[in-house]
């Protein structure tokens, strides 16, 4: 598979998750070493209804999607799948094994952008840095996530 085919399959994979659909999570940009994921504010995502602040679980979810996608890219470029069946086989065991999220500012805004980039990728584990910003560019949260990427 080419890089572009891998990127398309990853986007389709995450777009197909019912949970991501419910939250409104969408991959906006995907390339080698970086993923941008959008989360539009919705009434159902509010954690503090008195201040209209995004729920921490929604924040963690969008950071996890962005980080998992970039870990998946890195892993698949190292162990390139031959076809869609091989793609499915290779991603089957990818899993979040650790997540640390620092909530830095109240989640106010109408549109949030999570960006993720790889910090380190080994043969079994990948470590990713992910940030969430509102439409004004204010950082809302930062996370470090570790993924099992071994076969």
C-alpha cells in the first residue's frame, strides 16, 4: 500500500467508529508523522453546563483518536501492509496502554483541534504527544499517550 492509501484507510477506520460519530470527531488532516482531528462543540459534550465547558472525557477521547492515528501511521509505514486485508490484520492489536492528560484551560469554544505527533516508536510501543486547542489557538489540554503497536 502507498502512504496515501494508508492515510485513507486510517481515516476511514476512525470515521467508522460509532463513538467517534456520536462525538462528532473527524480526521481533518493526515500525513506522515502528524494527524489533525476536529471536535465541534455540541450541547451533548458539555461537562459544566453553567459555563458551557467541554467535558474532560470528550477531551481525552479526541486526544486518543489523534494520537492513535499517528501511532498507526508510524507503525504501518514501518511494516507496510500489502492490501486492505493485511491492513486490518496489522491494526487489529493496536491499543492504548497509557494516557496522561493535563487539562490546562477550561474547554470553551465552538471548534477544537487535536494535533498529534510521534515522540518515539519502538518495535512494540509507540509514544505520542497530543494537544487540543480551541478555534482561537488557546491550548486546552496536552496529553502523552502510549500505544501497543507490536504484532
